[in-house]
C-alpha cells in the first residue's frame, strides 16, 4: 500500500519520555538557559504511553545520585519519593523455610537510597520538563527508524486507523516522517526502533556480547499496618527458582501500609515451561511473603524485562544521526539491579553532547562521539565496569555464582575470569527432548490453584495493570510463521510462549479443523509491553512492534 506521508522537520527527536529522555530534555534546556548564546532547538519528545509515566515500571529502589546531579533541589521541588531506605535484609528461601543472611554484599546495601514508584517519579520529571517549555507528545509512537545512506535521519510514526488486516478505516491517519538532525532512542528495554538500529547498523554491536534479560513481575499491595516499615527492603534468592537458573524476589516498604512485591526470572533458562508469572504467584505462598501480604489487597500489577548483561553487553552509544540512552543502551548495574540513576546520567551526558553540537552547529558523528567519551570518563562507566562480570558469574548456577561474586568483590569486579562469552537468551532454551535428556524428566511447570484474592491468574493481574488496546488494529505482535507455532514448536518445545508471557497474550486452543491438534490464539489486547516474547521465543519469529499510540498499560504506583 503506497501512502503519502507528511514530512516534518525538527532538530532533535527524542523517542521515549522515561527517565533518560526526560533527563536529556531537562538538562539541555538548563544548559541553554545558563549559556544564553544558543537558541532553544526544536525538540520532538515522543511518548507512546497515554501520558508521561503510563509505561514506567521498576522495583524500585533508586540511588539518588543521577537525580541529584540533574536537579540538586529535587526534594524541595517535591520529587515523589515513597520512603528513604530504613533497613536492608536478604533471605535464601527453601520451599517452606528460610535462612536470613547475617550480612549483605556491598552491592545490596541501600543506605541513602529511596523506595520509589517509577511511574510517579517519571510523571513528576515530565512536569519539570514541561516547566522548561518543552512539550511532551504523549500517545505518539515511532514505528520505523529512517536510515538513509547509513545515516539515521529520523523516524516514521505509527499509522492510526487500520483494521486487523491492515486496511485503512474511515478514520485512517498515516504516520508522518519526522526528519531530525539527531534521533535519540530512550525507549526502554528492547525498544522496537532500537532493535532495528542494532540489526541494521552492525557497528553498534561489533565486539559486544549479546544482551541478556530478566522478566520482572510485580504487584503493589495495601496491607495491615505493622507488617512492614516504610523504607524496609527485603531481597530473596532461592525458591521457587531452581538453583541452576538466575533470578530472585523483593519486598519494598513504600509506606507502613503499602508494599512493592515482585519476582525476576532469567530468560536464559533451559526450561521451555519457564513462567515468570507462575513463579511469582508461587513465591507469594512462601511463609516469609505470607506474613507480610496475607489479609491485604492487591492494587496494581505490571511486568517488564530488565537488561542485566552489564558493561560488555552495551552497544556503541552513537552513530551518524543517532544516540542511545537508558535501558535501550543497557545502562543498568546488574549487581545492584538498579538503572534509574544510570538512565538519568545517560540523558545528562547526551544533553551535554547535543549542547556542544548546537554551539558549534555540527551534528557530525565526530561531534556525537563526545557522548561516548563522556561516558568513558564518568562515574557511570566506573560503576558499570566494576559489575561487568556479575551476571556471567551465575552461568553455572546459584552456588557457583555466589562463589564467583565473592571473588569479584575482592578483586574489584574482575573475579576469576573476565568477559565470559555467552549466547543470546533464546539459544539457551532446550527442546523437550534435550531437556529430558539433561535433567532426567520432561519439562513441567509447577502450578498452584489461583484464588484471585491472594494468588492471581494472568488475566486478573492484567486487569490491574490498566492495559487497554483498540482491538480493531493490526496485531502489534507480528508472527512470521504460524505454521512453526502450530506444528514444529508444539512438537519441539511445547509452545513456550503460553508460559513465558506474563499477560496471557498467547494461548494454545483446540483447532476444529485438525481434530484434537492445537493452534495458537493471539490476544494482543492483553499485552503489557514487557517484550518477553520478542526476547525469549526460541525461533525468533515473534516481533514486537508499536501499536497505535496511547495504548498499553496505564501503570499507577508501579
């Protein structure tokens, strides 16, 4: 279908109004105000969510270093910090028992940090940016990255008003081509435009290790007073995650009566029935969790992937016409499982680079390289380099990982090896036959009976995420070959998509045309935009693309 598209021109296009994109916009405005010799450029700051913060989700305990550098008087300006961290503890869980560690590794010491809702903090940051005179275009989603003669020249926004088959409806509005001197991708984890950049510009990943991911599943609960203190931080390892796999849980006291509780599961699992949502619901049945949550009310739900590969998995941060920031560039410390402060710092460094470009009237790759140079000389590089081998330490399981992390602590982050090679996450998933041969039994996920008052099925949790999509539009989960799903994958892996998705998007249903055989039924309207399927699909035939703008989850207090 040939479509005539409006061409819009701007100086800087920022895709994503999360901590990185907002920090960039705020810092750039701040630098221009202080200098006085540079005019404010035209900035298009896009956010695919219905409002600033709608898609923002994290645990979250925030190191305030990045925010303090960006807005030194953030407390006086009313930054929504739920509580300063008051106490730290860590448990190793068995199925019905626990062991409390007598001491914490330095990376999990949270003195001076804050329990926050990233959703609320992002919304507040958006207000600070708008107070600088920069508009945030919520509900505007990028669909394609425009690359011309090897240079990123802008983006194409998503078409609106298409039916399920991709045909224009009466309200059809074609997406525009936004031409920019620099496009900055701050899309979060596994952004669809970032994926295009990494695929189409090989030098961005040359010499880098593939990124590796967790899927984090989270609920916010209101609980009776006296169960937990505001600012109390609890981390757990062990049950229900098998010791040969990576993951763990948390409980954070947002107030004396509200907690963030969640579980994060590695997507490099060999198990084709790996189910982050089910593991999270089982996790809540442990006595440590029940002592806190039982009798309370679940208020909100969300899920997202987390880039935990560390320093060696970060792509090159710039290209002609392009900068990468935040989770899109892997700015997350895997040893601390913290990225908000690093995302903000990446936005600050990108802003300083673009300010230099504006002053010199030069947006060439040589000038944009200043961003990577700033990173190499920054505290963010030092922090990420120190934890460069953390995730790789757990390649052979939990016990081996704890030993290697102890050695890393003593050797400034290196440990017994440096830059341990690994494969993309999906390549670790084993077929049913291979799994059975390795572990002596067929893969099977342990399940529980959901009562939907304490433990919840996926659909009930999705309802609590506020997720909404217009159903009369093309699926934003594009499957290249349904025949693989309905035949080959059924036999080889048992259709893992129905397990790893934390939002009941994928379901195998009886196919009346093929007797008792099953076929894949897709429900994109349930999608919480976590990107798990885009990462974990063993055939890599599922591709997450942006739906119409303003759709997806509408997170609150998450």
